[in-house]
C-alpha cells in the first residue's frame, strides 16, 4: 500500500462563529492572526498544525510561542488571504534607515560628527567620518584640546570594534539566549531584598570612570543603597601616580604637562608620547617644539631613563638604560643634585650623566619638565613633583588640577576588598560593568573561585568573555559610537559622546544598566545624559 501523500486540509464548514466572536471581544491591544481557524483556536486547527509542521508544532507549548510560529509559517496556511485584515506594523519598527533621502545627505559625500574616544576612562576628541549613516573613519578633532586634530592607533582601530562580528550580540542567562525584559524581571526580587537591607550585599565593579553622568548615577545608587560598595579596577592603572601625588601634596591631584613650553624634559620611564592620558596632545606639543623655523633655531632636549625601549625613548637626545630596581635611588640622586634634602648614593659611572642633566635643567628654570612613568613606585612620582617645584616649573610647564576621576581610589586595594566580600559571602549581588577581571585580576586573588560564590552575578561588556562565563547574566554593551554618554579628557575637559548609528546588536549602555538598578527600567540614554 502506498503511503498517503495528500496534504492535510481544513474543513472550514465547521468553524464555530460564536468562538470567533468571543475571541474578538476579548482581544486587547494589537493582535495578529492569519486565518479564522487560528482565531478560533480550535482543536481541529491544532491537529492541522501537527500534521503540517510536526517538528515545529511540538514546541508550541503556549499561546505566545504558537503565535510567533504562525507569524513565520502563516504564508502556507489555508485562507491566508485574510492576512491583510491585520493592523499596520508599529511605527517604532524601522525596516530601512530612511525612505526619503535627507537634504543634508549626498550619496558618496562623507559627513563628520564630533564625539570622543574613551580609553581607560579618559576621552580624546575625534571626528568620525560617516557615509550614508555608517561610521567609516576616525580622525582627530582640531577643536578639542586633547587632540587638536591628531589621533593615535587606538582611536583609529576602534572603528573595527564597532563592526567586529565576534562582539556579544544577545542577552544571555546561564549561557542561554534571553532578553533585556527578562533580565529586568529577574533582578526585581534581588533589588527589593537589597533595598530592605540598605544595599548591604550590593557590589558594583567598574573600570576607571570620569563620566559626570555615570558618576551622578552612582551617587544616586549609593544614596538609594547606602550600604552598597562601588569598586574600580583596571589591570593597567595609575595607582602609583595617585599615591605619589598624595605623598607630595597630601591629596589626590591631576598633573597636566605643557610640552609646548618645555625646553628640557626629563622622563623617568614615562612613555608619554605613546601611552597614558593626554599622549595624543603631548606628542603633538613635543614634536612642535622640534620644528626649526627662521625665528627659532633651538629644539627641545629630551633625557630618557628607562629599562625597556619605548617610543619616547627612541626620540630621546640622551637615553640611559637602567634597571627598574635602580630607578628610585637614581631619582633621589638627581633630586639631591638639584638641591632637595634627600639621601642617595650614586656610582661614578652615572655621576657625570646626572651632573650634565642637572646643569641643563637649572639653566632652563621654569622651562623644564620632570615626569615619571605610571609603573614607577610612588616615591619616584613624589620626587618628580618635588623637582618640578624646585625648578620653578609649576604653573608654567606643569599644571595641577582636581582629579578627573569620579572616584580616585587605589584600584588594587579596591579589588582586594571586593574579593574579601565575595569570599566571606557578604556580596549577594555583583554587577560588573566592563573589564574582564576573571582574566586580568592577579592570580593570587583567585577571583574566579570567589566570584562563583556570589548568588547573583551580572556582567555587561562588548564581548562574551571569561568573566561572562562565570556570571548568571550577560548584557551586551554598546560601542561608544552607538550611544550617548560623556567623558573627561586628560585636562578635565568634558566632552559629549553622541551616537552615529543605532546599536547594531541591541546592546545596552552602562547608563541603562545603572538606571535599571535605580528602578528606571525605561530610561533612555539620551535623557539620562541630558
């Protein structure tokens, strides 16, 4: 006997009109249906689905799933001609970027938008080239004090991250695809418990934050949960520079250098032309002093002391290779020659080099700079501040401002404090905004081991990385070209970040995540920043 290959059909004569009227009367809001059989929700229609699409029908366990399935497969259903009876699609569903070409846009002609490139919490002003609504190239902003039209390799390459197919693209819960609304629903009970306890178990871990808006959100969060803790950590941080400033001044300060006014520069393992806050502006100012013109016949001079070859060292007029362990004593020897009351011992091999350096610095009092690298111990930074003061450089080539960080803390100590809270079980809810501490934290802290003890763990980042794998919830982060925000430059200048394109993967900014913790589930990033 041959198998029955006939397609299943519906007997439309058996439609229950009373059931259909009841379904229409009980419908609320926007409701979609492809045929009267679907609307009647009859057993005959269920049987038809099982015969027509057996594998898919097996998964239709609830009304929502069944309707989603019908939206996809309804074109092959009987009586599909009634599909025009449905309401129009919601206006917020954008199918194409635009129908009528905007007057300001010409195909093939680029448009430029001012924003800022954030790195380690510090922003550099950039101009982003855009073609037909898509960012394509990043250049410096000539009107921004942190760049003056220049840029670096990191800003240039950041456009690649925007289109990186390996970026995180979906909200996930325990490794399974989920939704933003499901996340908001899931954290409600935990946030309510924290509200009752004053946030005793709530911990936030971020990288360096200079954004005034994000800082204000954290202040609101800590006011709502007064016992909560905000921690910061980056594997390459400026803890030593901040500690050195506290040694010299008794408080946190931000140091800004005017290399365009400096004739003699001493760098103690500081690669200021390539890394660190302000490196783009510093490189431009430094090179500007090396351009010989008719009215200027002398160039600046750079003395470099370092253990590892660097970009700045390659530009030095006088370079001295020195072991890292010898740097504190060597800096003290220079300070003693300048006239500071410090104890040091220097061998004869380096004494002539130091004497020539000090003569040059003293000859150009008020026109020199002494700068220490971030990796140097706090005492070297403190000696650099003292030497700049003794050489009358402060206020001329060295400027001190208030900290640009929203919360200038010892990040290594802050991370250790968080690990202790996780280890003892006092951390109940941990929200990680950016970073990958499971991979970058010091191995002796056993961060991953203690992270697993936290009952609720949430991670927001551009990539689904090692830390995301240890968290219950992963939220894809927006690229800086996809959302509104703000950031401070190396000198404290505040810059607005504006989006050039809608989030490609439906990511959420840090502002939206913190707003959700505050109870503002529907707050738009634009409204938060404004």
